[in-house]
């Protein structure tokens, strides 16, 4: 054991060249420029606070509880980010004083304690990294989630990652995705265990196979806010090749029939409460069939770059050593022989920038598809060769990650609460910490 990264791969002097996990729309550069002007106009008193809020929130920028401080939410489609991007975000956060970085329950990252004048500069830097905060808030298409173990799980029907990326690329390129009645949340899961909460999303897609053809079980109108409900099952099977038409049809239905007067009753599920399941399904298929007849959407599935070389199967049965316990608690064998996924826990999703920098440097030789954020506000590492597990364990311990705690204690989830959120009522992070200590 104690294999090192340098012993298996050529460790680069720099992390790889810029990589886009999703396609940045051509319009984003000019939108960032326009936002910078709006910031200046607001600071000079030319724009009222209410109007400016309607501009900045769809750009993924929220004001925190402390006046004059803001949060920037970064889109990470399917929870993906490359080691290079992670390191650069951490360096950016260090430079801008936005520490620690926060992992969200929608598989994204947030930078906190940002001053308004810093925001345009941060958005420009994210753009150069192939990332965007557009749609991080407001009545927009939000981050599209996917099973954290997509592509590596032994029990998945098929890998849903390319479909999540294709939906992202299409929807964020369209101007009407930023002016919906309310937020539009989409999730894709690799099987019926639904570890992406697809059945509780506005649009939930669960992988299935029929007569050898890939497809999705489709749920719409799910949600956990006011008047929560599981999604209404639209179909047991729609071909996976129609995934863009599914996403577009529901977006149009939402835009045309969603409540634009009362934001508290504006989510897609309220259309069901008003019109009934049968009528909503009729409306969906009317739009879906029209779009199909027009044939304007071509499904292009992005290829996720893999750098798997040679892995080694590891068998640890002993629980007497701390490493053995960690292996049992946090390590899972992938369907690719000799490779493993490893959950890296971060208390309440809060991560120091130096931790992300060192972790990114450790992971860089393993390729671009090694990181997925989880709904538990942790990171799931993937494509880790078995012979590197002990080195990874020691690296995580050296970073102060609580690798020796039971998994349940590292899976507690807490929202920002009244510490930083303007909508927060309770100190939810404090409650989570107290539960963990008890």
C-alpha cells in the first residue's frame, strides 16, 4: 500500500487546461457586462433596491442577513466540477475573502461574504473557468441534479449524466428560461432508488429500459415547499432521445399556466391543484407533440472525459484499524473493476479554501470526472484506483476531514438558517452541531 499518485501517473505542474462541464451561452459575457453596469447604477442611487434585486437574484446573487454582504451561487450541472475548476474557485474565494466555500443540497457551490462591488469580477472569473452563476436564484431554470453515482453505480439502469448535461446546455441557452413564474427544478436518477430526489422535483426523470431502448419514467410537479407532494407520474416510459422535448414542454406549460401574481402559489404543483392531473397531462402532451412535430431540438449527449488507467481491487475485512472502518463506511466499489468511489464528509457543507486547493491538487492526475457534489453537502470522489485509497485516506486526515466518524454523523444536513440567510428563522446550523455533539 501507500502507493502515491506520482508513482502511478505523471503529476502535472499545472492542473489541466480549461474545461467546460456544460456549455456557457454566448450571451453570458454581455450579460455579465450589463450586470456590472447595474451594480454601478445601484451603488450610485440610479436604481432602486427592489428593481436591482430583480436583476441580481437571477444572476445567482443573494443578499445575506448582514446588510451589504452577498452570496454567489455557482451552477455545477449534475454536481460535476473538475479539479482545475475547484482549485481556481478556491483561489478566487481566497483572493476575494469569500471563505469558507459552501456545498449546497442541489450539488452546487456558494461563495459567501461577498461585497457587491466584487460580484461582477467574480462572475467574470467564473466565466473564464467555464462556470456560471446565472440561474442560481430567481424564477429560472435552476441547477439540474443527477445521481451522484451516475456512471459508476453497479445497480444503475444507465448513466444519466449526459442527459443532465444536455438538458443544461439547451435550457440555459434560452432567454425564456430566466423569466418563469417561479423556479424550475429538474433531477435525474439512475434507478428507482431515486438518490437524486427526482420524484420530488418539478421534473423528475428516472432511468428505465423497455425492449432494449433507454427511456425515462417521468414525474412532474413534485416539491417539498408549501403544500408538498410527490411528483405526478406522467409516464412509465418516454424514450431518452426525447429528453429535451420533455424539459422544454414542461417549461412552456409552466410559463403559460403558472401563477405569476402570487409567488407563494407559483410552483408547478399548484397547476395540478388548480386544473387537476388529467388536464395538466393533456396540456403537457399537446405542447410535447407540437414540439416533436416541429423537430427543432437535436439531442447531443456530451462525452465526459475519463482518465481511468489501471485500478486494483482492494479487500479490507478488518474493522480493528481506523482505515478499515473508514473503508467500510465511506468507500464503495464501482462497476469498473479496481476503481472506487469515496464519500468525503464536510460538516454542514462548509469547506476551507486551502482544503479544496490541496484536494484538487491530489485529484488532478486522475482526470476531470473525479468529483461530484452530493445532496448531503459532501463530495463523492469517483474513479479512485484501489491502490491509492490509503494515500487518499491519509491525505483527508491531514486536511482535517472527519474521516473517522460514523457516516450518519457526517450526513447531517442544515440550511444556512438565521446565521446568514435573510429568510432564516432558526439557527439550523447550531442545531445540527448540537445534535452531532450529543
